[in-house]
C-alpha cells in the first residue's frame, strides 16, 4: 500500500474515577490516535503512552514529536508498505515502541480493511470471545476497596487484579480473600515498587493463593526477578521488563518469570506480541493481555490478541465503562464476564464521528 498521509489526533477522555497505581494517579487520558490514509482504505491506531514518563520512558508529547520528525517520514517515503514492513522500516530509530505500535496498528488496520480480513483472523485468534479481568487501583481504605471489588464481581469480571505498593499490599489482599473467598481469581500488580530486600515481605502473599504477582521489582530487571522467583511461591509475572521477544527469551532462559503480561504498545506492536505468544507457548509460559486504559480502538486490537490460544489467563481487557463514560467507539460491553472479538474487517471498530470531534483537542495532517 502507498500511504497518502497520516493524521495525528489527540483526544481528551476523563476517567470515570481516579486510577491510582504505585507510580501515580490518572484522572484523565490524553490519547494520541493515528489515522493512516491510503487509496484503498483508512486505518486507525492508538498510542498508549501516558502524559508523563512514569510507566515507561514514553510520553504523549514525545510520541507526537518522534512520529512527526522520524517515524512517519520513514513510512510515507516508501513506495509501498504493509503491516509486516512497518517494524523493519522503523527499526533504525531506537525505542519509542508505543509510537511504533500505533503506526503499525493503523497500517495493519488499513491493509485488513482493504482485504476484508479481521484483525483477530490475521493474528491467529481461535476464540470468538475472551474472559475479562479488571484492574483495581490503590484505594484510600479497605472498605472502599471491598466495595469496588464487589461491584466488579457483580458486573461479571472473572479475575481481579489489585494494584499494590509498600504499605498497601498484605492487608488489602487478605481483606479481599477473606471477603470473597478462595474461589475468585486474584492477582497483584506492584509496578516495580519493591526490591529484593522485600522478598521476605512479598513471601507473606504466598498464603493467599494468588495467580501471580506482576512486576514486583525494577522495571528493567530480569536477574533480580529470577532470584525473587526462588524465594516466593507466588508465580512471578513480568510486564515492564519485557519490551521485545528477545527480552522474553532472556526472561524464560533466566527463569525470571513463569507468566508474561503481553502489552503490544510496550513491545512495539501486535506482530511482535504474536512472536512473544508463540515463544512463551513453546516454553509452557502462560501469557495474558495487559492494558493501558485503551479506548475502543486499542481495546479492539487487544481483544483480538487475547483470543489467541496461548492467552490462557484472563487479561486486563475490561469493558469500556471500566474507564470511560463515553468511549470514542461503540462501547465494549461485558457479557457474562466476556468480551466478543470484533469480526469486521481490520479492527472492526472505528471512532464515532460526533464523539471524536467533541473530544478532539488537537489534530495534524501529515501528507506523504
Ligand atoms: O485495564 C487497563 O487497561 C489498565 C490495566 C492496568 O492496570 N494497567 C497498568 C499496568 O501497569 O499494567 C497501568 C496503569 C496506568 C498506566 C499504565 C499502566
């Protein structure tokens, strides 16, 4: 396909409630969307970078800059490109995986809308719907946490993920276990808030039968997580540390984790995500699809990815209403704890024009 031009668009979406993690509190999302225009079709992608470089080094303003100055010219200067060619064309530019993922997704979406193939079928999805977990932020009190968890379980979520940090870990997990029993699927996400010194403390989580503890140690570590994995019984899952299939191979070789949270934006795209899925499956490592508070654009792609056979654990593929009163696309609505994989060409969803114009804060057209 020859790209005619690419539109960058920032949209403002307030969250239905503040979302607190060990690295900060989110009240709204300043989301960067990408629209790739070709003679055959248009395609959409979502950049999951946050407004500040707190989850990783990427942030929205930097994504706009690197796309405008380096990534988009590298794509539009080519006589033709397809989804498989994007990562190769952008490889010479270091990092900025979330920006690269948004562009690759938009090119793939255009390509697939032109060919009539769904994103899920392209990736190798084998399920028509996926079981959904939900991520629960750090709260001001245990009662507030229990009310939130009660509400999500009532909505049908099949797995609860609790954000933890030093001072908010053992007691919240204990309270949820005592209130809701051993039957609910429960896991914890530390977002790199601990060090190996905390190993004995983290071992106290072992009594609660958690599915996993996600990224307990530094965001770029593999070696210390391997040491921690030998000192606690709760399975270690990596998120921030895995930025490529090479990282995943190293983590598996070192024994750094037994579960991987696959977040396409973090690793540079859905094609790289499928590589990690295939590698992990070959090693008996379970994977699940993480989330970055995506709008329906990124959510559609994540739900398609989560339908691949190796995604054996419920992901952070919540319904749109977990974060947004009004999504930029038709909302993803939980049905019996599951979301249906879109079956239309490409992502199978697109922004609602009236909503998009209302929430757009900035847009720029970059011609080929
Ligand atoms: O449901 C979602 O999309 C969010 C899932 C979630 O907890 N994401 C976490 C994470 O570290 O995995 C996150 C929160 C805020 C910002 C970035 C990441």
